[in-house]
């Protein structure tokens, strides 16, 4: 029930205004968000890379209904990529893009605009020697996102996909995408979905994650294991024992289990940290609280301590 309430709150304008205006919130948000601007993001990237981890950067924003805003998001990514190149970070830092932030939901030609905007970002990424992963959002966007992925991979075969284990369709999607050269991030999923399309119980989601992981690890692609769950990480390690360490990676979110991130990287594994930045942090922040009760406890403790 707590998770449902937090996910509902993530879509509430009134609650968003209250949370964003509360001064006590900002120190807590810093745990999960690297900063409001690109310079903070690049600085955080340097700190993460310094101890052997990798990075994927997300310029926060989603569900854009304005073409000018979508274009501004593209420019923000182009600026980010330029500054990553200048800092010498592009060998181990890439970007993650939500298609809804670059026009997917625009009322006229949304998918076409999102595709062209994503092409610009991919071209800029390729020019500086890095890659792009398309973030996945709620289930209503899955077919559209995978369709745009297919179009982008014609010219940029390295574009990464994200699949969500809580969706009942995902095991088949893993089979479709487990081919040579295909980068696939497998996560549990962070949106509120109906039982008709998604597993509702944690145990069922975990079982689906393992089934999907087996498909990806048995395939010829490049699995990206996005989980903070020690049991799932251990299972991934077992499934990958016959693979070369450079043919898969682990991924975790910025601010969550950083010591474990360093341990995994220190053991010779590729560990990538998902680093979000920007002032449109509210929806992302609320979903992080909804994912794990420990995050809510941390949030409440921090408010009490700060106050």
C-alpha cells in the first residue's frame, strides 16, 4: 500500500508543489540526484569513475507535451556530451534517455519527433565515442519505445534497451533482444501497473527477473544487470560464470548501496552507476522512495535530523 501511495503521489501536482517547496527535502534529494545542472553531473561522473565504476547519465524530465521543451532536452543532452568529452569521460560514461522527454507523447507526430530527437542524441554520442540507452517507462510506452529502438539501431546498433521484469511480456522481449551486439538493461520496474500486464507480488517479480536473466545470459548480447538485490546479484554472477567479464555488467542507482557498488567493481566486474541530474527530479525521487522501504526510512530520518 505504501508503494502504491508513493507512486500515486509521484503524479500529483499538489504533492509535488509541497515537496519541492519544503526546504528540508533538498538535502535528502541530494542522496539520489547529483545536482541541478550539467556541471554538477560531470563533476559527479568524475568522482564515480575515479574508483573504477562506470556511469550512465539521465537528464531528468519526462512526459513532455511541448515541442520546445523536447527540443531543449535534446540540447541539454548535446551539452552534456560535449562536456563529458572535454572532461575525458566518454570512454566509461554514457547517457540514458527517456523518449517521453524528447517528444514521444506530443499530440502530433510524437513518435516521429522522438525518433528524430533521439537520432540527434545518438549521433552526438557516437561522435564523442560513447553510447545511449533508451529508458523504459510504463507499459503503455513499451511497444513504441521498442519500435523506436529498432529504427535507431539501423544506424546506431549499440543503442541500449531497457526491459522491466515485472511485465508479463518481458521474458519474450528478452528472447527477441538477446542477439549479438544487443545491449539490454534488465530492471524490475518502477511504475504502478495493472495486474493484467504486470506481476504484483515481489516473489513473482523476482522469479520473472531470474527467468529473464537466464535468457539474456544464455544469449549473444550484452546483459546489464540492474538490481540492488543481493540474491539477484549473486544469481547473475552464477549465470555469468562462463562469460568474459567484458560481456556483461552490473548497474545500480546513484546513492543506493555505494559500498556494494565499489565492492563489485573492485572484484573485477563492470559496475555502472545510473546518475540522474536536473531540476525535474520529483517523479524520479518519488519512484526511488516507492521501490524500497529503506529509502522511505532514510528520507524520514533525514527530515527529523535536519529539522
